[in-house]
C-alpha cells in the first residue's frame, strides 16, 4: 500500500514537473514577445490567452483524447492512456498561464530597464535577460501558478490517462477513485500527500529565487 | 569629422510631430548643450541620437555612416550611450551595474574588474563598488550611471538633464570627470538641460529647442502668449505682468526678449524703454567676463551684463533691481 502511494506521488510529480517545465520553456519566451512587442493583434492574443486561463480541463482532456484515440489524427503514436498523454494535456493547460502571466510580468517591468540595456550595447538576448532578472519574482509566480494548476488537475488526467494502476494513476485521479469507492481515509491521506508535495515544490522555488538575489 | 549629422529629422508620436530638425552637425569631441523648456524635444532628440528609436523621417549619421536599419541602430548603440534623466540601475551591486556594458561588449576576465575600477575612479565612486545599487542616493545613482556609460568607452555620451538629481558638488564632480575624459580620449558629449546656467558653464556650444524646432534665440525669456491684436502697440499678459510689444499679429505666439536687451538699474529709469519691472535677483551665473542674472519680477527674466557692471552695482542674489527693455526689443514669432 505504502509503496503504491509512493509510486502514485512520484508519477504525479514527474507528470507535473515535466508539464510545467515544457509549458514554461514555451510560454515564458512567448510571454516575453507578447509583453515586449508593440505588434498589432497583441491585445487580441492576450484576450485569447486570458480566456484560455478559464478553459474547462475536461474539454481539453476531451480534445486531446480525440487527437490521441486510435482513430484520431495522432492515434498512430499510441500515446492514449500513457503518462505522456497526461503531460500533453497538462502542457496545453499550463501554457496559457505561463504565457499570460509572464507577458504581464514583462509589461510591469520599468521601461527604462530595456532602454538601459540597449543603450549599453546589449543585444536582444542580453536585453531580455536583463528584463527577466528585474521581473523574476513575477516570473517565478508564473511558474508556481502553472505548477499548481498542473499538479491539482484531475479532469484531463482522468480522460487521457485513464487512471490505470501503476501506470497513469496520479494523486488526483487516485483521490477521485478512492472517494467513489467510499475509501475516505485513503482519499484524505492522498490529499495530504498532494498538499505536502505542492508545499515542498513552492518552498524550493522560493529558495532558488532567494539565492539569485544579490 | 562630425560624430552626428542630422538631416531632415522628424519624430512624431500618435500623429503629432514633436521634433523637426532640418540639419545639425555635432563635431567629434564637441560638448553640446540642448536647452529649452520641458517638452521642447530635448529628450526625443537624445533618444534618436542614442538610436533607441527610429525617426519618423530623416536620417542620423554616426561617424560618417548613415544609420537607417534596425541592425545599423543595434551596431550604433555599441558606440553611443545615453544616461537618462532618472537613470535605472539594475538589481545587484554597483560593480555589476558598471560591468553590464562591458560584458555586453564581450569583455571577459580580469579586464572587466580593471575597467569597472577605472570608471568608478573617474567619478570618485570607488567606495560604492560593492554596494547594493538599490541603496544609493539619487546623486549617487546619477554618477554610477555616468560611470557605467563611460566604462564602455563610447564614441559619444548623451546625458538627459544630468544635473537634475545631483547636488551642486556632485554635479561639479560629474562635469569635471567628463571634461577629464574628453581630455584623455576623443569623446563627444551632448547633454540636455533646462537650466541655462549649466549649459553656459559646461557646454562648448548650445542648441536651443522650442516646441521641437531649433530656436533662433536662446530659450531665456521665452513666453507663450495670446496676442490680443489691434496692434501695432499691444499690451500682452505674461503671467502677472503686462508687456508692451510692437506687432500687428494676434492670437497664440511666442515672445522672446534677448538677455542683452535687458538693462538693470537700482531705480526706475527715465528712458524710452516702455517695459520696466521691479524684482529680486534669484540666481547669478558666471560665464567668463559676463554674468547672467535671473530676476524674479513675477516671471523670471534673465539679463546678460558684464562682470564689471555687476561688481560696480554691487549686485547679489536677493538684491532688488529694476529690469527695463524697449518694446521693439521683444521679438514675436
């Protein structure tokens, strides 16, 4: 029993971390471009992103299910009911969060930061890095919120993962199952593990952030 | 060779033209002051010379090469550095701030520390090297920003209101450091100031801007007015004063009284001057053999007189004087 819970917790963490890292790797640079650019259509994209923040997770799960199902366009990959399928769904859920929050973070940075970096001869990458450094608290918040969304997500994980024991059973889907089976004590125990996990990761991120502070 | 050459330069924001300079050349090694009231276009011109934004029309040539594309502006920014009116220091130490441009320029290893040290020394800031940049006073921030800009040894250094946040002594130190730097190596300096005293004291040449356009007169004693019309002699309200002006025009206009047209006297003169106002001396700036005396007569008037007259009349800040000028001396444009 205990090893099973540990396995479930480890899978949850693996899925959540992978999805958060992927979503942030794509979302933060995207947010930078949106936040820093003055292109036409920027507002429309931000509006879309903000709408996507409130997207029902089961709908995303359903869409991914349709894509990955044997007869779906990506059915050949054989990913349905695998942990990778959950990651794909979670990345799609976390991406708007990472993008919208980092765009807001970049927009909130003093415009002098960019001008100062540029006038001191910095290229686009070094300038972006200077902006990111000044916005790092808000960027870390984007990562934390994305991670929180992914870790606590249940609808999409259930649909595309299938809640298969030892394979795609995450903490949230396990809690759902335990509750429906009337095993409340197990559900509560799993819930506590989930909380502890969320707390630990947030503390780690905060510590990393603190260390970067000169 | 000229460091900057400007041709047909226009800058508009939201359809409103804020700067229009047909031609301007800033020679290498020059020390040019941009003067004019707030909103005259000084900061806009500096941002254009710093290649931080593209102009709406016209070109800026840097060191003989026209800078027209984004890539050319990027390259040009490695040779021109702007210190903003309220400079921004990055999170981190003073040292890390001064090293920023050096690292961007590809300087690595012990050379970074050496050049940071030299730049700080020029501004007498060695003691601040390890300090948190967020814990500095405004004057210190200003000087660190100048040190940071000088560290990359730019061809041209642009300063927007460099004296606005520094105290008088810090300001002296900063301008002296710039003069030293110019004596040491070729460096063109362009600075904006709304304080003419600073411009006259530190600049070799002067460009007056008024509403985005180079002004034919220095921006002392420039007043936006509404001409009542019905000239040729008009009584024009300027603040609490009424100035007699000779013009046939009516409606919005700018009045200019050249500082050398203003006569200072201890008592009202019996003369042909139709404008005479009593006030107190509020500032005095020395510029070689001449003095620029600012008198508060309800508005501030600047008079240019010789040092000899100044001393003979025993003038000083706080003294009451009468400022007189003829109505034909008031230019209307």
